């Protein structure tokens, strides 16, 4: 049964709700660190979740603190060992303890269960999120879902595509069928990840497009396997770094959520590739539906990040690669389809990982990420869910990624399910423009790859 969406006027301790818009009035006296409820999600891809934000300058141990809805009998105890660093965001999935309805509350108590820290109330489902803007201090309103990252407060007006309007097919008819997703161009090779657990090595076809590399044994692509040789990852994104090919996967072979990054060595001659290493990041992130996990992946060198003054969210200080020991020499950024959030990870050779960034894309979904070295910018792409919107982001003076431009898709591109995107390198610039490629997951009209241009 769908709960009725009603609107009412409600005043509770510290919060005011007027006509379905949640605002915060006189704040409760908060403990050191000023921990606040910052985002609430009641329905959708990630329902029954509450995010906390530490607005203070010191870390706060929130172990054993209690989250409740409007019933005192509903209790979720924050796990022991949970600390919120200064400025940190942390989301908690409370659905096993209680549900958040269309007319409900979220309350935060200290571990004694009676000292109220913060509370909010609403009379309508989040659809997708009730978010506080500015973070930690402002009023609540409906916004993009950004659990575990700063809220998306405001947006940017879209600009025309920064290149030519014309788009042409870049593959033969029905070469790949459906489910081609991530792209990565490495010189004269274009890697393509297919959702069905397959990786393609493509070479130029002489007409500005790409074709399977039959000479190297890749005529039908190669099947991907988890470490040990069993199971099929739902390969959605691909990038190349540190001598290996890295795949972002959102599900395991049985269809369950498994947000992982896997490394493959692609020099063998067999028809299948077994991952040399896996970093399973599922437990580190807010839960999402099995088909709403990692969709894009890209890699940014350490030297670029340190040169731009990138701030490590795990420490709140300047990113220092040496603290992480042996790793790829950069940070992997992954995009989550279900939340529209981008996360940055240092993936250590030992198999451990550290999340050093989480930030909102400003879109309801992320399906592709690409770092463009020539312009020192991160491309964040959405598919037909967002009408083919493309965003660029750069590291700002505060050391965090922020949106610099929002672009519509090219005029000649229909609103199709483009889940892959890659701008060619600077060496392909001719007359101030260079190629750019898209992968259409739906194989519209029998073609999965398309080619356009972008300014250099």
C-alpha cells in the first residue's frame, strides 16, 4: 500500500515543517563537534537512511548513539568504533530497525538514549532526498540524493555541447548487441566493458571508428571472472592504470550487489580473464539496489592531486600519497548510479582501500567518469535519465571537486542510453577539435558506439 502524501503544519523541538518543506528552527545544544542530521531518505533506490554531518573542527565518537523515528520503541544503535571526523558525512541504513514514512521524524540521541542531539520532521516522502542546505546549518528541502557526501545545494544552468553537433556511428552494424557500457582509449586501442561480464579490445577501422582486434585474439571479446576463476562481474566501467586494466562492477554473477574494482592483466591468450585482485567496497558505502552500483571509473595521478591541493576527506588534511604505502600511484574515482555520488579511493597493493573523497555529481545518476588530463578536469556523465547531461568538475581552492560547467548532449545525439564516454587525447586535436566517443547500452539502431567532436 502506498502511503498518502499529505501536507500539514508541524512544530517539534528544534524543527518547523511548513507545507511539506522542512526547515530547522532553534537548534538543540549539540555536543562537541556539532553533529547534525543532514539528509534523510524515505523512499526510492536507497530508502530508510539517515545521514549525519560533523560541522565542528574536531572528531566526534558517535559509537552507541541512537537514531529513532517518531516512535520511542524504534531504535538503531550506531556501531561501536564509529567516529565522525571534522567535516565528515556518514549515512546509516536503518531499515532493519525501523522504516521512515511519508509523515515521520528522524531523531538523534546520545548513547544514554535520552539526550536529544537533533531532530527533524516531514509530511511528505523525500523523493529523492530531504537535504539541509547549507550542510549542517541550513533549512531542509528536496534535493538530489547525496548520502555520504556534501549536499547538492543549487545547480548550474546547462550550456550547449562544447563541440560539433554532428554525431556518427563508430562501429559496424550489430557487432556488440546490447550492454556496452564503459570506454577507455589507450592510444590506438579502445577498451570497452560490456555488462555481461565481457571486455573488448578494439582497434581503429580506418573510418574514424572501431572494430574488434581479431589479430590479437579479441574477435568476440573476453569473458571476465572474479579472483579464483568463478563468478561473472557485472562490468560497467573500465580504465587503465599502473600497467593493468581496472573494471568497476556493481553485481556478482548471481545478481546480488557487489560494488567492486577488479584488476586484470590482459596479455594472455585465453578466452577468459581472471581478476588478479579485487577491492570489494560494498560495505564501505551506503547500500543501493543491485543494479544501481558502480557505473563508471577513472584514475587520477597522485602528482595531479597533490599539485592541485586536493584534500583527503579521511584526514581532513592535504592528500599525502606516502601515507598509503604501495598503490597505483593515483586515486580511483568511481560513480554510483543509484545515488549520483562520486567516491575517490586509494587502492593499496595489499588489497586494502581508503576512501579519500565523496562528492555529489549534482545529477540523479552517474553512468561514466573520465579524467581529461589536457584540461585537468573530471567528466561526470548521465544517460537518458538526465537527458544526456555531461558535467565537468575541477579541484577548487578548498581542495575539493566542484562543478565548473553543465553541458547538454550534442544536437545530433538522440536521448539514448549512453553509459560510456571518452574524449580523445591532445595528440588527436585537429583544427581546435578532437574526437569523443559514446557507448550506447541499448545498441540503438544496431549501433553501440558513436563518435562526435569536442573542442580542445
